[in-house]
C-alpha cells in the first residue's frame, strides 16, 4: 500500500508553489541553477518513454523526476536515468518536486491528461501534453485558459504538425493551389472500440501496479486482465477517446490549420452508437464549420471515418490509392490527398506535373518546446491556444457518437449544445470523490 499525500496538502502546495518557487516561470525563460530545463515526466513507459527519449536529446534538458503507477516501469527508467527521482503518485511528485522543476510532460492514459496538466499549470509549469490534450471539453478549455493566465509555454504531442509533410500540406492549401476548399474527408483504419459488454469478473492487479492510482479520476472498479492496462484503455469510454480521440488530433491538424478554422457550428454522428462502457468502431461523424478565407462558402463540411468506414466512391475516385489514414481535401480547382505522416499529392496529376514544390526549414517538435521554455518564447507551433480548439473539435465528435443521427448545435462560448441538455451532460465528466481537478 502506497502513502498518498493528502488532497488538502496537495491543493495548498499547488497554490503556494506557483508564487514562491524559484524555478517557476510565468512567461519568462526557465532559470534553473545549471541553465538546463528541469523537467518531470508523468509516465515512464510507452508514449512517456518515447517523449522522455526525444526531449532528452536537447543538450539543455535535464530529467529530474518521474511518476508512474507501475514499479516495474520506474525500475526501467532508473536504469536509463540513474539520478532521476521516482514516484508512483504524481501528486506526491508535485508536492515534493514542485520547487525544483520548470516543466512536465503528461504522457498517460487519456483520462488523466486533464487533471495532471491542470495541476502542473496551477504551479506555473510549462506543459508538454500528449494528445488528445484532455479527455473532455471542459478540461480542454480550462487547460487553454490556465496556460494563458500563467504565461507558460505549452505543446501538444502532435509531432506531425512540426513535420515537413503537414507544413507542406498547409502551404499548398493556403497558397491556393487547389482553389477554395469545398469539403474535407478524414479517415483512420484503426479500430479503438469494442462492441462487446464489459466482463463481469475481475482479478487481483499485478503486484507492481497501483490500481487505485491508475484509475485516478475514474470510478472504482475491479482490475480486469488485458481489458484496461496497458493499452486497451483507448477502447473504454471512462479512460480513452476511441479511434477519433486517438488519431483525430493528428489527422485533423493539417486542414484545421490550413483553413484557419474555429469551433464547429454543429456535429452529427451517422455511425454506430457506443455501448455503456466502450467506444464504437466503424464510426462516421459530420462537422459543419464556419467558412474562412480559404473555403468556398460560408460553411465547410468535414467528415470523419474510422475502422472499415471510408469516404464515398465519388471522393476516393478523385485520387489514387487511398491510404489507411489521412485526408482528402477537395477544392474548387483540384484535390489534395494527404496521407497521415506522408507527403501530400495534388490531383489531377497532369495539372501539377510541372509544379515547383516550396522549401521549408527543418523543425523539431520536441526541441521547439524545450527552446521556448528556456528562452521564454516564441510559443511552440502546437501550443494550447491552437491545440485546445483542435482537441475540442475532435472531442465534439466523440460526444456526438453517443447521440447517433442527431444534429447537435454547438455553443462554443458557453461550452454547451444549444439543442441537447443530454449531450451537454458529457461536456464534463463525473470525478471520483477526492480526485476533482485542481
């Protein structure tokens, strides 16, 4: 049994540290004694391990502390970073290390992104947050507002947004090479869902795993081997966000940025409804966004497809072979196929045979974040002012899937659906007592 820091002590520390800690920055550059960014990781393995590895390539980055619910993961991180201080309880890490760190990364299951990120922001820490930025809309908006209030540097883990391929796609659209955009079709062949009911029986969790800490904000329930931990939580409504939440922030980003979009006006799911515990597969969601300078009309329609669901034949026939994941952006003068993580291609091909491709400077998503923290800016490209609205659009589709065939009208200013109190009930989750976000 681990020793938990009391919530009262945690809240007191979170508030006080933001004012008194010598290493905290609220818009200014980080000022650790050795000139390095003093950093803590929420998570030690999986995506967290990858984030630690990538951030550590910066010569002015220093990993100070790591929190992970698995003792096995902590033992592994100690082998790679012998001097790092480790904790099972992330709240204890903030209690004890808050005056020693400048920055954190939040690289855990989705349901803890918001609570961890908000607590770190309350202490004035820079935050690198994995996608989706949070699991629900309320947390997402709060993360953006708190980061703005604290003046800290932030970055969401959509590495593709710094890659040449996405920036190239954005440039092609904004330069008018396919004319004004009429519609967008985005898709992923992943199937992070499960039509089956939840198993009734549970087991004792592994000895190295603190199951209570893993549950975090979610309601108490038995451990079920292989059902939640380490990876299948993405399929579960209390912990993940399904295929749309897992991949949407990556795949949406190119057209969301290229078209300079804001919050959607409405969203409608025409795919299957999730069951009580699990997200559905083979989803389809239709968004209507306000038009911009880069779109043909006063509104623009974006449709998402996952699993075996795919754009209609009249759209796929506009391009060559459709990849497993990506976007088809239809313009008035041409079509852009942008495979996820791949080089965009314009159609019809014969029109673009002599097209001269622009040159773009190299950019590294992780180095950009560390540099911005050390120098007090400029803001990273996927900072929360951009990442939060992008994530909100994705999460609206997740909510819509719970209400299939209903056109939900979104009021972004008030964080509610104008025509559905039931859907508005999913803007914010129910938190386990004692686990409410700071």
